C-alpha cells in the first residue's frame, strides 16, 4: 500500500520533471513564448492546489478510496488530452485538469497515512513514502531527456498517461478504505466549514503547513527556472540538465533516508528545524554568490544540491507534525497543506521567469526568500511545540 501511495504522490514530479527538458523545444513547437510555456507549470500547480482543497475535505465525509479511483481515471484522460493539444492554450487548460485530478492522489495519500499513524511513526512513514516517490524525480528528467529526441514532448505526455493507468491499478489492488464510516463527518457546507475552522484555528498546524509550503516554494523556484538557468545561462545541453536534475533528486532522496534513520533517536521538530536552517543558509549563499561572482556552474550547482538535499529533512517531518495536530480532520488538513504548497508554487513559477531566460538571479532570490519565510513560519508559530 505504501508503494501505491508513493506512486500517487509522485504525480507532481512525474508531470513536471519529465517534460522539463522539453520546455525550450515546446516554445518553438507551439509557436509561443517561454512565459506561456511556463504557464503550463503554473496551471498544473494551481490545479493540484485547488483539487486538494476540494477533495481533501470531501474525503473526510465520503471516505478515501472512491475519490482515489475517480481521480486517477480523470488523470489518465487529461494526460492524453495534453498529448493531443493543438495549441498552448489547449495544453494550459488540459494541464489544469491534469493537476486537479492529480491532486486527488496526493492529498489522499497523506490522509491515508494520517488515518493509520501518528508522531514518530507517521514521520518515518512519510519519509519512507518520499524515498519511494523520490525515484520519480530521479528517473523522470533522465527519462524525459532520453525520450525527448525520439518521441518528442507529446510522446512524454503519452508516457504520463500510461503512468496514470498504473496508478489506477495500484489503487484497485492495494489501497483499501482507511476511514471507517463511524469516523466520517456529515456532508454539507456546514460540516466543511467546521472542518476548516478546526484546522485553521490550530496555530501549530498553520506554522507547520507554512513551513511545508514555503520550503516547497523554494524547490519549485528551482524546478521551474533550472531548465533555462542550466541550459541557457550555464550553457549545458538538455541531457546534461537531466543529469544535474537527477543528481539533485538523489540528494533529496538521500536526505529522506538519513531522516528516517535519525527520527527514531532525534525529535522530529529538531530535525525539521535543522533542515529549514540549512535551506535558508544555502539559499542565502546562493543569492549573494550569484550577485557578487556571477552565474557559474561551480557556484550554483553545489549550492542548489545543498538546498534540495535539506528538503529531505523538511517535507516529511513538517507533514507529520502538521497532520498530527488535526487528527479529527486529516483530509482537510492534508488539503490545506497541499493547496498552500501548490498554490504557492503556481505563484513562484511565473515570477522566476520575469527576468527572462538568460539570468539566474530571480531563481536565487525566490529560493532565499522562501527559505527565510519558512524559517519565520516555523519559529514564530510553533515555538511552543514539544521537542
């Protein structure tokens, strides 16, 4: 079941990282601009956030499994529509639907684990799930770089369609209903409002959710800008970009592996705080170094690796601590964490493109700023958390 949930959670890296090497070629293929192509990332992330915000609370009343099945069917259909899109406008719309349906798997995978575990056990399970799901950000850009030449970016979306079909099979075979009928909340707007109120009035949950979302914002600044920074600014090829991206993904997986080993001996909050401090510190060095010394591979690539690796100590721990604060509405809590995560990503994506395709400065500003705000959110809103 954990493997099936990890695959569902891999929707975002699969649907973003895999076609990232093809972003520059899509500009020419669709006769459009880099900003318009980056909007396919923005709408996908907006769909992910909005989908989670809708589906998560509904699952607290309807259960998890039925919604998972419907979501993966729509995901497969919308992925096929992306492959067939005749224009960038149609592709943008299809990506919105793809994101909305993909958000179902992401939000409910977290909710299923929250139904089954708490505290250290939950932190370990979330980290293990991210390790398994970490295969996606390693394999996706490499596979995308290899497939881009033979099958083009449209073929990559057909591969994503096949992945969605595999996700559906995984849900059917391995994911049972984890929310018993007696624990479900009644339907209706009043029940939804109560759940949102219950979650949003928990100060510590808001702090952990903010840390989680802002840290992901730093990662997505890297995700959306790195194809242009690595290829246009640092002068590397699409294949070299795929290797760079995979190395950073290995760092993320490695961080999660170390986190799962340490979580049995070190408090979850302590590990989370350390991860956010490293993210902020390395992001600040990246910004200052780029402004002072310019954009050089020897400077940018190692510091990006440190930034991404630090997230292995942030994402799983922040999720576990946040979900642990709202056990009576795990779906709603998961929805708000996911909506803030991908909603912020949707904002970050076009911002890092405002400076054009030939500068790394907007990316470094976004990473350093998001890391600093994540640290503020953690230290100010959760300072009374047990350590």
